């Protein structure tokens, strides 16, 4: 799919005076020199600041450690990749032939970089106020879900409470396989949630850890 500034602006709900900036934000380094790495650098800093400032306002009594954990819950590769998927950015990425063949348009690192680059591009095109507004709009649901429990409760508990609050049945966890020696086992589990069309898989050194990983993945896709 060729780059179409009008289509992309509708997807991300943002307008640009300089369409070249928007195209650059979606251009991976596999294309060449005019890629999104510098915009991503800007966007990463802006995103971290905006989220930190919002957490500071929403949680006036918590200490720095809890604020850091709350920010990390939102500002991470998987969270950003899920934002990119909700915005349907995969087909808008400008990738080199090799990266395209290897499935780069679905790679979490590339998708998350594109979101940060868009933030940087909005800042360069319209300034910090517009970039801040876009971040707060795109991350509104995740920000609204944040609570002090987010920083302390494990993902399984968070997921269960999230689903119960919406009248959805609790997740179903099933061990699919156990591999390795007794002292070095790997547990693969699947997690099924009624409101999702896909079954999520996760692997870890214990059943509990695998279930927590699966729950974390589901939370990121729901929020």
C-alpha cells in the first residue's frame, strides 16, 4: 500500500501542514537516510514527559517509585505496539524490501518506533501543545485504567478485575506443554478470554509466571 497522507491523517486523527514529516515518521531505516529515527528520538522524550506529567497530576500523593512503575506500565514497546495496531499503522509503514519480506510491518519494535516518531512529527509540525493533546487522546483509555493497584497488583489480578467490572467471564488458563529437565522446565500455557477472538500463549519457567505473562499480554491488547 503506497503512502497516502489523507488516509493516514484520518487514521491517527491528526492533520499536518507538512505531509513530508508524516511520511518520514512512518519510514523505517531500511529505506535509507530519510527515516524516522530522529523523530522517534524526539517522540520518545515527549511521550515520557507527557505521561509522567499526567501521572503526577492524577496521583498527587504517591512517591517517585510508584510513579515510575505507573509510567513504565504505559511507556513500553508492547504498549506502544498495541497503540499502533489500534491505529492500524501496519499497512502505512514505509519499509525496505527485505524488512517487508521478513514481516517487519507486524514487528512490535518497528510499530512502537512509528508511534513515537508520529509524536515527534506532530511536535515539529504543530508544537508541544498539539503533541501533548494527541498523546493524551491516544492513551486516554490506558491512563484512565491506571490506579495505585496497577503499580502493585499482579497482571492476573488486574485482568480478572478488569473483566469482572465489565461483566465478562474470568480468563481460562490451560497448560499446553511442559518441556525441559526438572530443574530447568518451561511451561507453555494458553489463555482464553471471552471478549477476545484470539487465544494468547506465553512461556515461562513456572506455570504461575507463564500465566502472568499471558495476562499481561491480554491487558495490553484490551487497553
